[in-house]
């Protein structure tokens, strides 16, 4: 039985994760990420897809994989090619990012793709190849997977990456039209990982600090203190949060105003949406009207004056989105086996 309060449920979940790590029921690379794991699973309603915490934890072990510095280097280099070509807006906001932030954000997305391919090999013995060519962005709209066992994949797979606490599979409309399967990866990239990686490959000591010494900007003692303060690189945890087969919802999503599923909690003058599957445009009133109508049909007291808010997202970019919450995704081993057979 799940706790009624989200905050209490996150606390209870965190305790369960800590206990599982102590017992060796989860890989050690999840240590330090206990609360973030639970924030994603609780707020995204993932836990409601399992009969108990124990079942969820067993599944998480099965669904997880870790990444090392070689994976980070590969993602970093390809991200350096892609980042200048991407729209300079934050996920879920209209705020513009500088190129450095865009680079690190792109690294995280590519780490999710690398983790997914590694997981396919680990759990199913399936060798998949990512499309890490240097090309135009429009060339990669339909699928992130270029090959499966040396042949072209039978399905077009789009891989989306969020932080461990992220709950939304958010797909631009053009991509939603072109792909068949949407995979959501959760990746535990800390804010320290970028700098820790630069330390790992000696960029900080052999380049930055050497340059500082030659220019007599800082003393060796001062630079040593800085060196010691920089964190060490640690393995990056990741797990497959699930996938969405677009064909399964074709009837319910016939047009852009269709919403296959939605739910949320009414709080004073707003409703916080934590369950959603369908299209959404933040600047077209028809979408808000359709969502309120669906929520009203579910017994929610949602009047015209009620503001719509999506859990964890302050504001969306001003475009058409295809959105699915993590609790709406297929997760179980049997579901994955059926998909792999078709891939």
C-alpha cells in the first residue's frame, strides 16, 4: 500500500533503496542517488506499476547499467559536434542557454543512448549500433538506432534521456511523427561529472594549471589546493525507465488534440499533472480545454480559473510536444522481450 503523501512516499522509498543497497540487492553505483531515484519513481507514478517495493527494486536492478569515463569521452566528443547546432533553449523553459551548458546537456542525452545500447547487449545479447555520424540534425529525426545485429532495425527507435528524478518523455512533434518506439532513459549525471572528467584525463593539471604556473597567476601551493578540491570521476548509473509503442495508442491519438490519458492533483488554484499521454501545446487554448474536460470527466474539480501545471516543469517551450509520463511506459521484462523480437 503506497503512502498518500508524495513527500512521505519519497521518504519511505528512499529508506527502501538504502536498505536494498546495504543488502547488495542493488548495484553500488546507485549509492548517493537514493532520493533522486525515488523522486522520479514516485512523482512519475512508476511505483504504481509494481505490486511492492521489493518487486520494483528487483526490476530496477534488471533495468540498470553503469557508464565509465570512456563512455563519457565518447559522448563529450559527439556532443561537441551537435551542441552548436541545437536550439539554445532549456528543457521546459523559454530561457536561452550558453554553449557550455548546451554541451553538458547534450552529453547527458548521449549518455542515455550509450546506456540503452549497453543494456540491450547486457540483458538480451543484442548488438545495436547508435547513429553517431557527423551529419545534419534532420538526418537523425527518425531513429537513434542505426543498426541491429549488422542490419537495419525493423522499428524506428527514439531515445530520450532525463535525470534520475525526471518523469517526462517529451518528444518534439516532428520526431513523434517519424519514430515508432520511444525509450526513456534515466541517467545519474551529477553537476560535478564534467569537471571530474576533466580531472580524470589530466586536462586540469596538465593544461589549465600548467598554463597558470607559466603565466605566474597562482603558486604551486594554491593550485594544489584547487586540485584537491576537484571531485573524482565516479561511474554513472543509468536505467531504462520504459518505452512507448506509438502503434498501441494510434486509435486514441488520431489528431493533435487527442489526450489518451491524464490525471493530477488539484491544489488551490492549480492542478499539477503527473500522469499524461498525448499532445500538448502551451500556447494554444484548445489543449488546455481538452485537458480540463478530461480531468473533469475523472471527477476533478477543474474550473476555468484553474491553472494547469505539469509536475517538475515550470513552462514548456513554445511548440507542439508529444508527452508521456514515466508511469505510462511499458517496463516489464516480458514487454521488452516482445519488443526486442520485433526490433
